[in-house]
C-alpha cells in the first residue's frame, strides 16, 4: 500500500520536497534583496526604484541570454548530475554573498553593493536555466501518463504559489530583526536540503544523457565528431519549428502572455481607480490570486484526467478570457476579489494542462532544448506585454473615457477587456488547432493514439527495433551492421514523422485541425 505522504510516487515526492524547500528559500531571498536594496542601500535616494528594477532585470537577462543555450548542455549531460551540480553552484553563490554581507554597509560604496547583488542574481538565474530543463526532463522519466504528469505540474505550481505566500512574510522579520545575513543563509540552507533530497532519487536507467550512449564493443566504425554547440542548438530550434504541435502550444502561451500580462502591470491602478479601493487593500488582490492559483493547481490534475490535456487547454483559455472581460467591468472591491479568485483557477489549470502536452511532444534527447526555446520566448512575451500595456495606459489611451449603452469605460478597463477578448480568441484557436480533442479523455494517464506521446511512438519503433536487433545478432561483418543501422534509422524516421505529422489536418476529426508566473525566482 502506498504511504499517505507519497505524492504520485516515491522519487517524485523527493523531487517535490527539494523544490518546496528551495522555493521557500528563493521567495525569502528575492523579497529580502528587494527590501534591502530599497530600504538600506538606496534609502531616500531618487534612483531607488531604478536600483530595485535592476534586480528584476538581472534575472531577465539570465533567462533570455543563457536559457536558449542551456538546453543544449542539459541534453548532453546526465540530468540528475546537472540538478545536483546546479544546487551546489547556487548554494555556493549565496554563501559568498552571505559572507560579504557581514561587512558593514558603509564599508563598500552603494554601487559596489548593487553590483554584487546584480551579479549574484544573474548567476543564480543563469544556473536556474540549467536546473529547470533538467528537472523537466527527469519529471518525464519519473512520472508517466497525461493525468499524473498534469497532477505533478499542478503540485509544482501549488508549491510555488504557497512558497510566495509563506516566503515574503518571513523575509521582512529576518531582514529587520536578524539582519540580511540570516535571510541569505536561509536560502543557502534550502539549496543544501534540495541537494540531499534530489540525490536520493532513483532515476530509471533509460534516462541517460544524449552523449552517454556508448557504442557496442564490436562497433569498428570511427567515432563521430561531437556536434558543435551552435549546430545542436539549431537542431533543437529546427525540431521545434517543424513540430506544428509545439509551435501552436508556443503561440497559445505567447498570446496568453499578451492577453494576461496587462493584469500584472495595471491591476494596482484598476484597484484604486475602478474598484475605488484604498491602496493598502491591494495585498488582498494578490492573496485572492494566490489562493486561486493553489486551487487551480491542485485541481488541475483531476480536470485533465476528466477532460484530457488538449480539451482542458482550450476550455481553460475560453473561461479565463470571459472572466477577465467580466473583471474589467467590476466597480466594487469585493466583486473584483471574487472574480480574480475564480479567474486564476482556470488560468492555472491551463498551465497544468500544457505540461503533459509538452512532455509528450518532446523526445527525451531534445527535452532540454525544447524547454530552452519555449520558456525564454514566453518570458520575452511577458516582458513585452508589461511594457506595451504600461505604454498604452500611460500615453495612447490616457484620455479614453466614455460610455456605450450606459456602460462606462476608461483606459485600464478597456485594456483588460481587449486582453480578455484576445484570450478568448486564443481559446477558439486552440480548439481548432489542437488535434484529437474528442479523444483527449481516453484512459487515465495514457497518451491518445495518434497524439504526440511516447506510447504511440513505441508502437512504430518496436517492429523496426526488433528487426535491427535481430540483424545485429544473427548477421556477420559489416553487412549485418549496415542492415541494423538502416533499420534503426528507418525506425527513427518513422518516430519523427509521427511526432510532426500528427498535427496535420488528417490527424483530427470532426473538422478539428492540428497546437505557453515568474516572480524573479532562480528556479
């Protein structure tokens, strides 16, 4: 009988525990740095807001600059070793900053302190670009089936949201009562706990690095030259671009970022102006969204099991868009709180549903590069959405005001309404573009036949693989090896074709045609 404290399985539970402790440490760390920069290093200075924004910019630079190439190395390296080394590096970085922070604040100029903070944040997030794809790849080996993978993604999101409910309230007392050193040390210890938890994971032997496959002893062929970094990265981008399923998932995520990004930028002004609430009540807005996110994350696995990952995706988009439009028309604080809670639930289910689709569509030796394309592009879309919405509200639509049919509108609620409409349209697009929606709910945790999953690929690979093995066993000399190679390459081509061609119009039925909240955390 499975122990009650086990989540999905023993190894996933250990991976989750490491993430949970590390996420709380990251939340304390990020909040502490922002408070320290704003209230100590840049206290009463006119450039304080710019100094704080530098912390966030350092993380974004790491994501956009390191993220795309990190996936190549993750695909080359052993995934478990990558996770462990990353935790060692991140823990060491925080320890170094902790040691330096024992110096009196006036011992170094403010510019030097800020440079130390920015460099540490940059390197932490750079290391995180190796951690996240490696964790993504290992998750695919530890958890099988759409339902369990969605459940794992939901648990991960709920853990992250909970960390950001627990972490910030811990950060301020640690900083102002105990000092910056103890808040930093807390994060360093969290990486140590994460290292111990991850080290205890037993990864299946099939989960090996791309360069970890040794040639057979009787293979007399000269070793192939290792592909260059640029070529491997290009291979990952090319695979992504040729897979209409992945491209559509990315388009959905980007559209969703542009549709919802305005909320994070302008919601504080909507709260004070449209909802007529005092600024000190804004914290309850974040709390409502946090609770909604946890609710959606914990229920996401069940929803995907009932509806299937594909159907859950487009339904979540449609419902989220409609609720965002409804929120834009709110004029009372309580009504806004209630709608934001409800709005965040399907939004989080959407993120949960996309995880098994990504895992199923990405081959094991390309998962790092798939995530290295997917995540930075959505991060860039989020940044552009924030800039665009701020620019529209602050310049182009500043004087927009009026009423239509007795319904009054202003600049911010108009942006929210348009954003909601964009999300609704993306839901319609997902309904048309994602294949096999009527079969998405088949089975519990199984890939639908004809989908981009591993089960379907195995059906294609097995006969050719068996014949290749038979040729290698019974043949003699180079002819046998050539025949085995030919059959293996044929199997690989068929598996690749299945992944790409499944999104063709013929793959769907009933007229359906063939498919991505970070707050500065290092992970």
